C-alpha cells in the first residue's frame, strides 16, 4: 500500500503562528511557554469546529452501507495535547467566555494558569484583529 506525503502542502494551508500575534508581542511568550509539539497543536486546532469536540457515535450497518465508514476522529490520543486542543477550539469560537470545565481540564492536564492565560490572550487578540487569520471573523 502506498501513501501520499502531503505534509508540506498541509503546512502551507495552516495559519502561521505569527498570524496569531500580528505585532509580535506574544509570539515570544507562546514559544517560551509551550514546546514545539504544543505549538503545532495550537496551529492545527485553529481550523477545528465546536462539533469536533463531540465524541463520534458508532454508525449502524445501514449507515455504513449508505455513508461509508466513519471519518477519522479529530481527537488526539495524547490526553495532555487533547486538553490543549479543546482549550484552543473553545478560545477561537467563544473568546474569553470559556467553559470552566475546559479550564479545569487544561489545568488537570498539567498546564499552568500562566500558560492558559498567555494562550487565551493571544487568541483573543488574534480574534479582535480586523483581518483575523483568514479575513473573516470567527465569532
């Protein structure tokens, strides 16, 4: 079985972390508070919808016949990175009005209040930019 390596094409389709912070004030904070894998999760989770946070339901036999197999899950296997992804998705869609459960989940996964604050603040600043990341508002 052969696989097509689309990593380079996918990297160009993702928003740049510099776009999270147009004036560069928080870019150093993000890099100093998160490692490379966590920054990559922040970058990838930008395009996720709130629907991606819901667990997938199993498809019945008829649904598999009509719709085909279930699409791959958006959830990450690493619980720490999944907590970060959930935090980022909520922050992009709800801004500073985050559910308390998401904050507690991120803290339980090992993220400090400082890390959570820097991340949510940088996403909030990116949401408030006139052009945003893709030229449209995410509210």
